[in-house]
């Protein structure tokens, strides 16, 4: 007769979020590197997400201090990887991402780019065109960093446009330059260096990996890379299901199964009846945590950590807080559960928009977080690409 799996309740999973994600006030940190490692990686598709995710998990950290860590200290680095999504990784995890998740996306991107180039008549051999464009970009960046606009002006191979040949509203011409830079970035040949604009905007200056990092480590092999990412994911988000990990990685069931075996992950029972996974040294009960409040940004790594979110989110709230592709807007948390979202008014004041009744203590705690975030933003109003339905409703007069 087999041994029954240890059960990890939804309550314990929420306690793990409070502590491991540095969200409960006693567990907040004071530096960028510690928080980034704690979260495995920070989402960076919206530039402001990085700063706001760090603000929610730290005390006394200013936007200027975050920029200094990103662009001067460089122990955390922006890198396109899982699901063709931009993240900020701890520098030590870059070889794992380059050899696994980023490499997988690079392969599919090469096929897409080559097909589009040939189809648009820019070059008969799309692969050869991409290789030539990559070499031209690297040759230019060897002379120093440059923005995308500068590269388009100075590198003839990047001057082309694709699309805009039909009367379809969605068919607009797009420059080829970002495609080439994306592919080079996925392979770790170039990196997003200093931001050329305000911290709430993505305006990267591109640089070679050698210029940005100094010594550039070799990418790990695919299996070792996935194992390193899955080990980190389990530390941050465990327990979670194999489906959660596969979704987060943007990988295959085979790769996840292999990685779980490589890290000797153990099975646990979850409240919804599914089987979760933990690292073998991480099987102790997390214990209770005092109720806590947090306001998290769009695409926050906590919100985007699992495919199956029922243990912290009422399924009825999903259409209001996520778009149809599963991208999360801002979220308001009370005691380990999402209870609504937040927005800013025209003066930059943070306002709550709750989807369920919250006890007075919770409402007070959330209002304190709103004031804390308002003070941190200091009048800066953040725009959002991934504004949820609830965020849009909350902004209506």
C-alpha cells in the first residue's frame, strides 16, 4: 500500500506567497537582488512593472535606486525568455534561460522571421538575410551602444518594413529592426542596456553582452537550463502542478517531466485534488502568517506564476482582472487572495476598486497600501498596455 501524499492546503500556499514573495510587511526586503532572486524573475513587458513589483516588496527603495541596480550594478539583467516575454533575471540565472527557454523561443522566432522576409520579397533566403542583419548589428554595437532608432539609421540591413500591403485595419507596416534585435537578444548576443527614457517606459539602449556583463558565461545545455529554472520556480512558487510549470516556462510536457526528475521533486496533494510538486528539502509546513495587504502591478510575477489560480483568486473575477490571453492587470490582495484592483487618478493618487466585500481591518490595510504607493510614485502616473476590464471601469467618471 502506497504512502499518502502530504497535503499542502490552499491556506498554506497563500502563506508561502506572503513570505517567499516578500509581500507581507514583516517579510519585505531592502534590495533589488534579493527580491529578484526570491521571485526567480520579474516581468518587464511593461517597464513600470519592474519598479512597482519591487516597490511592493521592499522598504526604502526609490526608483533611482532600482535604476542604479539595473544599469550600474548589473546583477539583475533584462532578458527575453519564457513565452517570448521580457523579464529581469538575476545575472546568475541568465545561462539557464539562454540555454533553455530563450533558446526555444529563438528557434521559433528564426523560422517566423525568415518566412516573413522571404514572403515580403525583401530577400529570397530569409535565413541568410537574418544572419547578415545580425552580423551587421553586432558590428555596429562593437563600436558602442545604440538605440533601435539609431541602429535603423546606421545599419542599412535594418531599414526595411514589412506589412501594410492590404486594406485590413490590423495590417500596418512594421520595421524589421526589432525582429533582428529580438533574435540577438534571445541568444544572449545583445542585451538591453541603459533605458533611454523614464523608468515607466521601455526605451532600451542596445549593447553587446560583453560590454554589459564583462565576462559572458556560456549558456547551459537545454536539460540543465530547464532544471535550473524549474528548481528556482519550485522555490518561489511551489507547490504547483506540472501544468503550472509548463505554462510558466512556455515549454513542453516532456521538458517539464525531465526537469522535475532532474531536481528530485516530490509530489504533494493540493486542495483541488490535483498533484503538486515541491523540492525534496522544502516539505515542511510553512505555518500561518498574519493577514497582509498588497497592491501589485500589471503582470506581477506573483499573479503570473501559475496557470491554475483558484487558490488565491475567485474564478468569477478572472474576466475582470485578466485579458483573454491571461495577462493580469493590477491586483489588490488581502490575506493571500486577490480581492480587486487599483488605479490612479489624474493627480497620481492610488484608488482601490474592490470586487468583493473586505472586512474593515482588510480595507484599512489596503487603504494604507494605497497611500504608501501614492507616496512612492510621488505624482508619476503610470500608463498600462494590459489594463484590465476592472481597471477601465474604475477609471470611468
